[in-house]
C-alpha cells in the first residue's frame, strides 16, 4: 500500500475549495446532471456557497448534500484531515484524539468520528475455499463475587459475543451477536460461506452441524492445547481478534454493545483493504456517496 503523508494531504487539499472540487469531481465523474434542464450541463462554482450553479438555468447543486458532510459547519478541510488521521493507524484513533488534533470540541469530534465510521460498513461478501470461523467476547472484567455460583452466572454478563469468518488470503467479516447464542453460528456460516468450502473451527459443539450442511469441516481442540493439526487451525481469525482487542483496550478503552458493530466494521475494513495499492486515506474517502 502506498504511503500518504501529511505533506501529501496539505499539497492535495490545502483549502476547503480544493476539498469541495475533489468531492464534486468524484461524485459527478461525467459532469453534473441539472434537474431543471434534465441534462448534464456546465456548472460554475458559487464562491460564497458550497454549491455549483448551472450555466444554463442557474440551478444550484450541492455536492455535500446527502453525504456525511451535509449540514456540517465544520470546514471540509478538517473533515478530510479527520479521515487522514483515522486512515493512518492500524489500531484506530479516538474521538478525544481527534478533538486534540483538529482543535474542535469533543461533541464535534465525536460526530465526525461516528460519521466517518459509517463509511466503513461494507456488506459481508461470500467466502469460499479455506475459511476459518471463530467467536470471541468483547467487554470488561466482571464484578468480583465471593459466591461461586454467582460468579459463574455473571462471568460473561458484561461481555458481547462476536463471530468472525475469514477466508485465508482473502476477506474477513465480524458480526456482533446481541443475544450471544450459539444457535446462530451455523446459520451465519451458511449465509456467508459457500457450500463445499473447507471450514476450520475450534471444538465448539455448535459447529458439528457444518459437516451435514455440505462443508468440509476440520477442527482443532484448543481445550486440549492443540492449536495446529496439519492445515487445521484458526490462527488467522485469532490474530484479528488480538488486533481488535488491543485496539479497543489501548485506544478506546471500552466500547458499548450499542456501538460495537461499527467498531467491528472499522477494523474489518482496514483488514480487508490492507493490500490495496492506493493509500488507505483514499480508500476511505472514496467510500463517500450520496444517499
């Protein structure tokens, strides 16, 4: 992946006008379609506004409308800088750090942070070949209890269940399971993994049904401290879990169940685009679209 530095950002996007021109060119690659003229027409920039006017009828087109930048009073240059900061790290960046780096209020930084993360939600793609599946739990430590039965019952009460599928050498997706039940693991595998694929998992009993569903199923017995058996292992997805948990613990410190899926989307997006030839900044920026 090509490096994109702060000097590149300052050179390519020195002003709000440069950012708006890029957004216009990206969203209207064939020119702006005028709704009044019902044709692609020439437009010129209105200097006092973030819009372009049709040379024929004077109708205004607003490139920021319908995007994450709509109705924002924050300069577009700061939005692009925020995307750059979020793209420049493997483990993410907090809204608090955005506040410090951009010189905006925490409320503004959080809104920008949340809006940019919406760009990173990609629909899960079908996986095939060699696919690893695994589940993990995200959350803090449970409250200490002297009663063993209470401790056993509350051990996972403040954690959120997450399942991940990764095609070796390919894409990954991670899904928050709000109910935390194992009953959805096989249906999700059927939904996102093409039958006939080889699926690798641990010894969780729920995965035994995969063999009856048309998959080649291979397992490793982690409880017996067997982590690799021939080509059977879940090291790829576990490596992703490790990166995810280090990021959440080190950068965000804690993530609520309500927002967990958006954080999973962010880390999965970085993983899936780690080998892109274009810079991650450009990859994220090109996710902007009109709704």
